[in-house]
């Protein structure tokens, strides 16, 4: 029996510090649930709903690291994290998009909503079962990761927030329901595809550039807090632009 399983089955008191990663996961789930609450309200608060899903995405990025840092990794935590990811990055963004604009196309909008949720479930299941495979590559993901897929799916909404805040609602082009569902279907397809996408887990920074990197990271955080509807679309567009690059690098290194 592994150390983590022994810890879970033991009747000995559990140090509260070992529960911090799971607590972070539950907090992230609460953000996702509140996002859906604000979307189904009589007067929907779309910006708040999207903002809460974005916060849940950042929390998802730290709970696993907390577990490794505190030596509190467990099968229970892994399953809780996966179920939370399915809701926060599959159910919540898909339903928010449907309530925002997808419902205007009725049956087709609902079909694409279900398609996104199903592909998110398949994406997470494939990731969980591929960790021990020989084909697993730490430098790349196969398909767009779940948090990135959720963020990219909300990009049309975030762009409209930018227009409303900075241009008084005047856009260079109108985002229509059919555009939203086509775009959502494309992101869902990318999630379950075998297209290699870059993983930042193995990205390293030379020591001489560490201070410059930290300075730019701080600048990014400031921009994200002060101008989120400008920073987030730029992040999404930049990530999409890296997919052809990662595809080329993956197959070049494989050869």
C-alpha cells in the first residue's frame, strides 16, 4: 500500500496543513458554482461570472503545487481535483456561453454546449489515464489543456467586455450567436485532438534573466488586475498563436 493510501486509511489525526491543497480545490469549485449562479440570475452579471471562472483557473494551477510542496498528494485529492476541473472548465463555461448567447439558436446552441462538456470530460479522462503511458511527454500536452480550453471558449465574451468598457459598446464587427457556437465547437475539437501544445512545466529560465522574468511577471499581474479585459484577450490570442509553433517543434524533435 502506498504512503498516500496509508495516510487516507489511517485513523491517526491528520495535520491540518495536509488539507490545504484540498481546501484550495474546494474554494476553486465554489468560484465555479458562483459563476453559474451569476449567469442564471434574473439580471445576469456576465463580467463577474467570467471573472470567477478565470480565478478558478488560477486556483487550479496552484492546488497541485501546494500538494507537492506540503507532501500532501493523495488519490482523494487527485479525484477531487479532476471532478472540480470538469465542472469549472466544462460545465460552467459551456452553460455561461449558452445562457449568454448560445440559447438564441436553440437546438444547435444546446447541442454545441453538450459537445463542449462531453469533450472536456473526454479530455480530462484521457489526461488522467495517460500519466503513466510511455507515450506521455512532459514537454507537451496532446490537445488543448482543460483550463486553457475553458479560457479560450470565453474569449468572445471577454472581447465584448473590452468593447463595452473602452469603446462604449461600439465594435469593429458584431459577434453573432452562430460565430460563438462555431468557435466553441472548434475549441472543443482542439481539446480532444492529438495536436501537441506546449506545456510550461518544463520551461526553464536562465539565471541571468531571472530578474527580468520576474519584472515582466509583475507587470503582467498589474495589467491583469487593472485591465483584465485587455490582458485576457491578448493571452488567449498569444496562446492560440503558439499552437502551430508547438506542432512544428514537436514533430521536428520527434524526427
